[in-house]
C-alpha cells in the first residue's frame, strides 16, 4: 500500500456482512432491518455493508424496481428504504452495538436520469452521435467521463456528504478498476481528512492496493465452484491461493466468500454453485489469509436465487441453522492473532496427510495457532497428519473439546466435513 495510506487497526481481523435491504424484510426498509441487528451482533458480524441506498433510475429501468447500481442521485435515499433520518438512526444504532458501517459506492456509471444529466451533461462520455452511452451491455446505466476534473470534484463531494451526515466507516467501491487509480488516491486522501476509513475494492487488480485496504478474491470463488464441478483438484485451489500470496502486497486484505449479491442473483446460491461443498468452503474462506464476507441469508441458509430487479424476500423462518457455525468462525477470526489478515508475521503451512482428499493447513503467529482440516470429497475419511508442524493440545472451536493431536493421532471426517482447532501456547 502507498505510504500515504494505512489500513485502520480494526480492519485486519474484521469480517463483512453484505445487506440486501430490499430483500431482507417484507417491508424492505432500514427500520425493519434494524430488528436484525442484535442477532447479527451475536453472530459476530463486524462490518455491515449496505448495497447502494440511493434512488434508482426510471429511464431504461430493469424489472419493476430496477438495479441498486443504477443511481439517480448520489446524495439522496431510495424512498423504497426510508429516508435520511431513518438511515442516520440505523447507523447510530449500529455504532452503539459496536458495528462498523460501509456504504456501496458506484463511481463508474449512473442512471440515464441522474441529476447530473441535466445539470452537468459534460460529466458523461458520448457515442459517435453525441448521445450518452452504456458501458458494456449494462443498458440501464451510462458511462461517466473520468477525465472531467469537475466530475471528480462532484463525486468526492457526494462521498463526503455521507461521511459528514451519517458518520459512516468505509466504502465498498463497485468495479473499482474501471475508475482511474488516481481518482481513488485523491478521494481517499481528501475524505480521510475527515475520518479514517476502511476501503474495499471490487477488483482483482493488485495495483489498486496502493489505495484500497481490501479487494475481492473472485478467482478463488470461481475455483471453488470449478472444484465442485470436478474441473480442478486441490492443486488448482493451491495454485490460486499461492498466486495471491506471490502477486499481491503482503499487507493486502482479500475478501473471501462463497456468495454475494452478484453470484446469488446471476449464478445461483452457493448450493447451486458448490453443492455439498458449500459449507466446507465457507470454513476455508473464514480461516485462510483474508477477511470473510457473508451475504444476506447465508446464515439460514438461503438456498434460492434472489431476484435482482424485483421484490423477492428472504424467507426468515427463524431457524438459523448456520448461526452458530458462522458465530464460531467469525469469533475465531476476530480473536485469534493467527488469523490476522495481511500480517507478514502469520505463517501458513499447507499440511500433508495420509489421504489426499484432505485439504489441511496450520496458521501460526507467535504463540497462537489455528489448525484447519477439510474433507473435500463425498466419502468419509480416516487419516493422520504427517510432518512435525502439528503437535499438542488443541480446542475444537465448534464443540469446545480438547484433543491432543500429533503425527500418530487418527482423525475422522465425514463427507464434506471439517474440523477447526485453535491452540494458545503458554511460554
């Protein structure tokens, strides 16, 4: 990262929960969502990432309600969700409970009927006929002209509006690599004169870590899907993970997930894309070098695709089967220094076992260790760990039971099963 920027202290052991306000409750409002805050606090969630909260364009709208990412006014609230006072109240309550709040920011394009199209048409690129034009095949939005300095001024002023009005704690920046790095450098420098923030980029371009604290691990997400489809093996998983290690700055934080709004709505839930491996891969995402990202409803789990442009409420049946599963993982990630992301002092050892279907690793920092054993197969496996990295008493984070694990200790995992242990050494 650029010497001018440094990740805020709480960012290294944090996690992110993505909130789809429209589909979260029948009301689809900030006030209705607020009732879920105590449950999410108990689950160990730290950052609440709100998908865009701005009014949605009417011109060329997709579906009945349109895309969150087709924005009509950067300094206003989508009336579908409530009003500015409602959002301020939600942020205040979240802060009182200890959450951080991150806004989704879409800097590459706007709706066709954004307020700028009338007041500042020069803020946009034009086609050969002089008309506004869409990026790619995204027909409900138009491309911003990033070379216009006044446009950059207006964009940063809009971002600062939410910082000043609502005291938010960070930004998730949509398709960040489509916007020049120089813009983000300027935006972070100017905005952090007001408050130190956390910055997540939707990109896998490593150079953007000159500005951003965290970025998406898209390639690994798709590699996990390929594994389920039997298009790769554990070597393919290792290849991507070690590629990240070699190609990204050592202090880069990577957001690891099995689902998000794009994947769920456009490609299917994690159970469509990863089948029986969905849960074991969630363990991997919470314990490898990175910060875990969870999407609305995964704690149920929600197994349906949520419509993106229309109302499609998550079926909160109050049977949160994976609440305690995520709670154990998130609390471990937050409390154990061996899972601190982007820390060069954390050592990660890929372990060998007597069965090649086991994907295992040990993460260690000083006196703290986390041992992860994953059965990436449809068969039950009995195995032992080979090598000398693992020995001593470990606590199973899910059962709380202590086990003495060494080279000769036989372990058993059911199909697509997992074991996670931690050990705090005493000097």
